[in-house]
């Protein structure tokens, strides 16, 4: 659980968003769906450690699917 926003310190609530992002793994460009939280107060976007793990996992899965 998130206690407060890392940008503004608000605890008024957060929404989980997902968006397409791309990264590079071993020189290959990978597009994947990344999840983040958006602060209701300042609309800053940040990740929890769990989301970072999940995003990394999605990118790796996409990379694994490229043949
Ligand atoms: Zn905020």
C-alpha cells in the first residue's frame, strides 16, 4: 500500500494507470504495458516496488516473445 505521494506528500488517493512504454533490452526495442500510480492531488506518476517488478516482468515477457 502507498502511504503518501513521493512528490507532494498527499494521501488523498491514487489511481492505478497502465500505459504503453518502450525500453531496450540487449539492443532490441521492446514495447510493453507498464503500470503506475497517479496521484489524485498533483498527478505525479510513480511506481511501487511491486509495480516496478511487474513492469520489468512484462518487458522481459515481450522480449521472450520476440523471435
Ligand atoms: Zn502527489
